[in-house]
C-alpha cells in the first residue's frame, strides 16, 4: 500500500489539530460551566426519588419527567450548566436547551445573573393584559437577550407568546 502523499498527510494532521482544539475548548467550557452544572445536578438528583429519570444527551446530563417542573417552569425545561431538567412532555425542547448549555460553557458563572437580567427585562416589557396567559412568554419576550423570541424563530413550537 502506498504512503499517503504530503497533501493528504498535512490535511489529516490539520484535522487532528482542529479536533484536539475543539475537544480542549469544549472541556474547558464544561469546567468554566461547573458552578452552574453542580447546581443543576443538585436539583436533578432531588427529582429522582419522585419520578425523575436520568439520561445523557444534548451536551448535558438530562433529567426527564421532573416533578413540579410543569408548575414552576412554565416553559417546561430549565438548563443549569450542562444539566437539563425537563417537565412532562418537554423533551421536544432538547435542541433549544442544548444551546443554553453552550451559552453556559461560554459565559460560565455569568450565565445565571445574565438570565435573571434577561428575564427581568422581558417581564418589564410584557403587556400586563397578557400576563394571565399560561406559558413562558413573559420571560422569553423580545428583550430577553438570552432567548430567542418564541413566536419569531420557532424555538417553542406550538406555543404563542
Ligand atoms: Zn431558552
């Protein structure tokens, strides 16, 4: 069998270097996101005796069917670090929540404060007459820079603000 030519060898080495850099950055991001992840794991583990189910996917440890999520998280899912907590029937939000894991890997400990600021801005701009409607609209309005607008970009299929 012939040796690979110099161009092929250089391409393979380049791909290996880029892959190693991506893996390294991903690992550093997960370490940077660790304070949020520890909080998420702490909450997730508490759901297990009450019906929560453990899984892995979407760049996260996933807790499905978390009790009380439907009541306290009107959007159906919450991402804390590299942990996603889903309410009943909320697994359809997995790709959206995966983006939040990447946000956390990028901004680390600033993730929670920036989410609180984004939700507060959204709530302040939300029409009062629409506050009684169920759903996550008031916290995912146009001014929440940590979210996309649910009706605009289809982040929450089937839900209207
Ligand atoms: Zn979101």
